[in-house]
């Protein structure tokens, strides 16, 4: 076994001497990396944690955008969360300005529970508008693919 790990090499006097192999065995390294890859692929979707909100259903299309939006959630008890942190309505503006680095053009998504009072959602929206945030959108749950309305070419309806 040791002979298989060592190579025999003749020196100038005709004697054999053993030298160590200089090759790296990467098989264990590849095995460990594949296991870590599988672990991260399984756990990554589980890391998206948020406030549990029962969103109302709608037939509106999805909003597309490249920038990462801020999320404000209002749960069924009327509590307000900026991302995952609970805040009071009065402190929400200061928290959003700190998170958005005083950028009024940051996109803000408001997620309101279906059972929460509509007035509470409007309080949040009014506070955002008064703070100068203009790119505010309401998030809803869709039940499938949204198909555009077909128009009649003759009547243009």
C-alpha cells in the first residue's frame, strides 16, 4: 500500500528511493462542496421570512422593477412592520427615511392583511405621502395568470 502511494525513483548510484506524490486528491473536497451546495439550495428559500399577512385577491398585473423595494406590512391586528421590524405609525416615517437613506424615490410596497380595517391602511398610505414618498404600491395576491382584455378591432373597445 505504501508503495502505491510512493513512487520509486532511481538515484545516480542505481538505488531506488521513494518520493512523495505531489498531486492533490480533490475528491473529498468536491464531495464536501456538493453537500454544502445542496444544503444551501434547500435552506435559501426558507430564509425569506416576513410578517404573516393574508393578502386580498385581485386581478391586477404584477409590478416589474429592478430596484429592491421596501415592504411595509400591516397584520390582522393593525400592527405596522417596516420590513420585519414592528414600528408605531408616528415612528414609521423616521424609520423609512433612515432605511432609504432619505431617498424619496425608493419603491415602497404596502402589504395589508385582508381582515384589517381599510382606514388603517389609508393611515399608513397618508403618512407615506406626507413624508414625501411617491412610489407607493399596494400588494395583493393573484390566483393565476392575468390575461389582457381582448378588444374588438371594428369598434376599438
